[in-house]
């Protein structure tokens, strides 16, 4: 059993992640992080104000709740948005 497990673990070749996938992951990470930070900050600011002693705690909580939703959303929706933009906008001449 150990030989079979060792053989299967060593015989598998792992392909490196392509540049395009690394780019998509990095863009999704960066875009979702920045958008979530800005949007949660603006919403918390409009609700309780900057002078509230709980502002930073509320902002952090809102960010931590929304970023896990934003990251996969950006990753999966951005190709659809790019496709729509290509179809809607006129081609350059």
C-alpha cells in the first residue's frame, strides 16, 4: 500500500499556474480588497460617522464580512463584465 501511495505521489506531474491565471487571481485579490475597503468604509462612515469610537471596529467587521464574498465574485464576474464591455463598446479604428 505504501509503495502504491508513494508511486502515485511521485509520478504525478504538477503543471505550474499559467501567467494568465496568476494575473486573474492577483487582479481579483487587489480589486476586491480595494473595493471592499472603500465601500465598507464609506457605508460605515455614512451610518455612524468618523467620530464614533466604534468606527474602526465596525469598519473592520464590515470588511471581514464582505471581502470573502467580494473576492470570488470579482474572480468569476470580471470575465463576464469584460465580455459585455467588448460587445458594447465600438472597436477602435
